[in-house]
C-alpha cells in the first residue's frame, strides 16, 4: 500500500458540492466520503443488498469520532483506507484514513463502532458465519498493524477556573 498497510477502499476526489463557504471540503462531507468507502467494505465482506434481503441483517453505526488534520481543497484527489481494530460476532471497530492521493498527507481519520443488527427486531444480532469468516480474514491481516494514534480518543475541555 502506498499510504498505509490497511485495506484501500476508495479513490475519489473532492466534489464541487462538498465545498463550504471557506472554499474547502465541508466537515460533513468527510463523513460522506468515509461512509461511501465503508459501504464498499460492507460489500467486500458480504453485507450487501443480497445479504440484507436474504438474512435481514445489516450494519448500524453506533459511535463515530472524526479528526480533521489538514484541509482538502476543490477537486483534491482522495484515497480512503480501512483498518479493522477489533470485532466480535455483533460489532466492528474500524478505523478509516483519508489521504490526499497525490501529495500523500493524511487529511482526516474516522473511528467507527458499528453493530450487526436484525432488521426485524432492530436489535444487535450475530453476523452470518460466512460474513464472520470474511471479517476474521481481514482481522488476521490487520491484528498486528500499529494502532493509529487517533484511535480511542475523546473530546474534553477543562472548565474555566
């Protein structure tokens, strides 16, 4: 991988509609680009439209943390990678990185906790065994990767004295 050892999911560019009044990529569209890449990962591990239809299972996001590290300007080329930080039969903890595809700088990261959900009950449920096997294969490739410094962060500000 030219950017990191994680799984490359998507190459795209900053769309004109993603720009804000400051002339750079709006904060919400970073999440859109990350979400589009995550959907590609879901397809790769088998949680696609056919799976949702046949099993009634899907993925819901339950928590996300974005870090904005460097601004992205109009039409900037992007690459998004995914690292699996951990998982069990009902949960995925993934880490996405967004790079400028030509200059190579890390522009943003997103750590996501997702649940596998039964759409009928709207409750967490185990993934199908074939999906779990694909996730395990990704885990085996990622388990020894260095933990990103942005992973597990929170936000706080000490109250004024």
